[in-house]
């Protein structure tokens, strides 16, 4: 959730991470039924007792999958409860054994309904429910029908106030767009007026993302294995059939399993081909499929997702990302005559759902410092995706064949 918050009386209280952690009692540990077993809840409150119903903050988080308990977040939750002067219920939807992750919007809504229906177990009547969450949990919170209904009323005004680029009547394909970085690219493209095709192999998550984005008629999911040239061609055809053409491509699809193979000598051959097929060949196959459609529109823009890991000798992951850099430079020259610009983004450490099971945000910060980043800051997906929006836009008309590092100074190359 946004760490800048307001007190219940409307006065700014500042940043929650700058507050001293109060020694608040954990008022109550609760449990609600979940699809694969009980889901743990914990209530925090600055007041020992409340007699009248009041708003209750539901804070959704999924670290139980990694941490196995709720206690590491006691200080944060207590500080939020104290700052807002409201009871806060921490909902850890991944503590249940075998609970699917990322959880769907229905899990978030079920928790909200359970809290509202069980004031005796909660210990307080909820006059309203305030939904919030961390990186993954916030995405669940904003997926509920109540939030979507409110957001739809604000969409037109929000677009005028926050969109930076005019992508109206433009169509984009985002590979790996169902979650993490890819979902943020999709969100910002929609925010700036584009139509979007999510090309992904994870149908359940992609369909949940389409529903959560609440942009009827402007976003579609096409099941696409980017390691297949035929599947890539079918995806582009679907974009043309649905939206009338193609202007932008963001080559974002990847495999986190690549990080598990630091040795190029020892990696199993089948894993080598699988990872190369998605993370390197997949970007070329999508570009090959997209270019004819872009030529019909008089040009376009391609953003390939690389990584500063290309220069860190991390085995096959580095190999694929160095290949992406080479692909970007070559395609930028080859397609200049077609008015198609090609650039790449090389992110540093980004806190996405995919990274959370592997490393905590604190671990990412320490890792970044060890690798040379001058600050402890860990990027959120929007910080990377906004650079992608610039590279797609006419504002970047004179930017071609560049690998743009977005890493807070971790890698400085001259």
C-alpha cells in the first residue's frame, strides 16, 4: 500500500515507515475458511476497546508463503493502525497449505464479506471496510466488485488527470502481461488510452487480471507460448482481428527458473532450450510476427525487456538478456526504414509477485547494495513501466537502439 497515509481526522500523518513502531497489543488472532484450508487473520488496534462500529482496514498480504507466520509484520501493521486510529485486520491469504498464489479477487472479496458478517469474532462492528495491501495484496484489494464500481465512475476524470501520453486508437501486445511487471505495462497502456492484448500462458491469472483492470472492450487475453513462432503469429492476428491493427509490442515474457541455473556448463539441455525459447527466441518470434502488422499501420514501436543482470555473469539468465540487447540493436537498425523504433529496458531490482517467493523486499535491498546500488531503494513495477510508456510514445521519436538501465544507479556503463 502507499506508505503516505492520512489520519482518521483527515490530517496528514506522514510516511508510515518513518514512524516509531508502537507497542500495540495484538487484540485478536482469527481464522476464516479458505479454498484450501483456514486463512489466518490478525487484528491490531490502538485502543483496548471500542464500543461503536467504525471503519476497519483490511490489509492483504501474502508473505506467509515465505515467512510462515504473521509476526514479521506486527510493527508495520501496528504503525498503520496507530496512524489511522482505526482497527486493522491483517489478512494473510497464503498461510493456508496449498493455497493457490497469486490468489484471485474472489479470495479478497470472501475475506471482506467474512469480516463484515462476523463482528463478534472480530470484536468490533465494521461500519465500513477499507481495502489495502502490499504489492500483491493491493492488486487483490482493487479487484473487488465494490472497488471496480467506484473506479469505473472515476475512470474518465482519472484518465484526464494522470495519463501522460495519447495512445488513443493504438493497440499494444504485452507478453507475460498477466502479472508482475507485465501487468503494470498493461495498466499504464490502458490508462494512456491504448487497447491491449495480454499474451500469456497463465490463463487463470490473465483472465483475473482482465477482470480487475475493468476496461471492457479494450483489453483481451490471448493464450500465447512465445517460444512458438506459430503461437506468436496467432496472437498478432488476434490483435488485428479484435482491434484493427497493431502499433506497439512489449516483449516482457520470461521465466524465473532461469535464475536457478548459474552454470552454463551444467545446465540440463532441456532446460537450456526451454529458457532460451521463451526469453530470447520468444522476443524475436514476437517481433517477426508483429512487424508486418506494424508496417500496415505505417510504423510502430517495440520495447524489449532486458536486465542489468545481462552484465552480472549469472549463467543462462545473463546469456538470454545479453541476447536481448543484441536483438534490440540489430532490429533497431533493420526496422528503421519501416518507421519502427526498437529499444530495451534493463531493470534493476524490482519487487514483483514473482520475486516475493524468492526474496523479501529487505533481502532485495541488501542484494542491490551488495551489487553496487548506491541506495537501499527497491523499485516498484510502475517505476519501470513508465519508462516503457515513454519509449513507446512520440516523445521518444529520436530514441532508437538503446538499452535503458532503470536501476537506481546500480550499473553505470560508459
